[in-house]
C-alpha cells in the first residue's frame, strides 16, 4: 500500500460493512452515509466528489433511500438503534 | 564563464543544469516526505482513540514509557508536514482547564487563520493543562523528561530544543481540532475527550481482524488528521462525521477480537503499552506493507 488514505480504503470499508447489512442495517446505513462524506472531506476536490458519487451508487444497491438521508435523519436512525 | 573563489570556472549552461538539479532534488525530497507521512498515517498507525483523562491510564507511576516513545502535549501550533516517522506517538491534549478549552471558532474566522483558529481560542494558561511528556530513543536530548509532568507553557521550549517539533505540531494541532469536532455533544464512550493516541500497528492475528483493524484505524486517523481540520465544528458535516464514526466503530469494533484488544476501549492504552514494551520492535522496521514487521 503506497500513498495515504484513498478511494481504495473507502471501498474497503464499504466491503467490510456489506457483511453487516443484515446484522445491523441501521448502523450500516449511517456508516454508508458517512463514507460518502468521508470521501468528500478526506480526499477533497473534484476527485473526492467523484469518489463520493461512485460510492453512493454502490451504496444505493443496499439502501435505495440513502440519497435522501440528512443529518436529522441520521439522528432519528441513531435513536432507533444502539450506536456505541 | 564565471570565476569562482576556488579557481574553478562555471559555464552558464552548467549553472542552469545545477539549478534544475537542485530543484528536482528539492521536489523529490518534499514529495517523499509527504508520501512517508501519509503512508504512516494511513497504513502504519494502529490505534487511535481518545481517553477521558490524560493521566488516567498513562500516569508515570503505572506506565513506564521508555525508548522509541514520543509523548506530546497539546500546544498552539499549526499543522505542518512531518519528517519524522516511527516511534510510538502519544498526544495528550490536556484540555481540562478553563484556559484550555478548544472552542472550535473556525466559523467566525476566515482565510489563512481558519485552520489555526479551530484549534484553540487562546493558549491554555490555567487549569489542568498538564500531561506526560516526551520520550524517544531517537531524540536522546529529551530522554531526561521521560514520564515527567510539565505544564504546557514549558512544552514549547522543550520542542524548540528537539528535532521532532514539526511532527508534534502536526499531530497536536489536529488532535485539538479533532477533539473540538467530536465535542458536539454526542454521548460516545469511545470518542470522548482528553487523550488521542496513535501507535504503529504491531498486532498479529487473523487476516480478517488485521484488515479490519487497519481499516478502522486508517479511518480514525483520517478523521483526526484530515477531516477534523477541514470541518467546522457544529456544522452538518461535523454531525455526520461524528455519527458515522460512531456507527463505524460499533460495526467494525466487535470484529477486532484477536489478538486481544481489551473489550473496554479505555484499557487499550495500557494494553498497547504493555505490548509495546514486550515486543520491542524497531520503528523503522514498520515501514513494510500495512506495518507488518
């Protein structure tokens, strides 16, 4: 692994999360939503935005409504589940 | 032809070539430094978490930190690049006093001061602005301060006398900003307040767990070192990041069982230190793939 944190790492996380969709779907939904933000913030620029878009396309396969999730929705989802 | 003091003569074309060569060397050095820095952060760093009190698990009487250890205190420094990699890096924010409260006032400022202003409103001057400091086998000049408790004011002078000030500045500043980011009010047992620790990964164990540890720690380090300085505390992004990291930890952390991170994250510090002292791996050996020695 050369370089730093990149798209590969984000999709690695995505792959690790996919195994937990059935166990804790709410937490995975929140984490998926976060990974898009993570790509945009950690990678930055047009590249970060394009990675975030690509990631959301993958995430919508598991959660079709992920595009509509906002920060308030996250609070509601977290309230329904037991996070940490 | 230009005469030189030692009698040689420089051809103008030779001068141009020398200038180009110097520029290339400078660029390569800069690129290499950044590459090592990012590589270390993303792949080599192993554990990154926060503790509730700077001295709860790192008190000098209970945890002896010896060689290859760097313990840093928070200070008001802007992030900068690092030239030093390796060694156990421990940052105590020491933000318990009223003078040391990170306000996260980035939104109120702009331009070049933004990055800095989200770390501290002012240098900490009162309260429990104490922490353990400084030991490293690579920086022998500070070995006499191993395990000692110093006030933050004295840390800056300590840094000026040592070689690792760049690295420490980078980490500390981002740690402070990460803390201010995470202080949004979300109750979380793992991402709390106080101490931030990054240690190179030296865990063994199964491949699955190793990769999960690395993924999780890479994300945590990115949170501290890249996202936190870029996000305005209290914003929607900060909220999303906080909730997302909590969810990520709750999902992936149960997988991290082998080779035995304690179930209680607050015991990770002492556990890691015990491992560290027992394993005795040279830090520069970690620069292999994923930090495997």
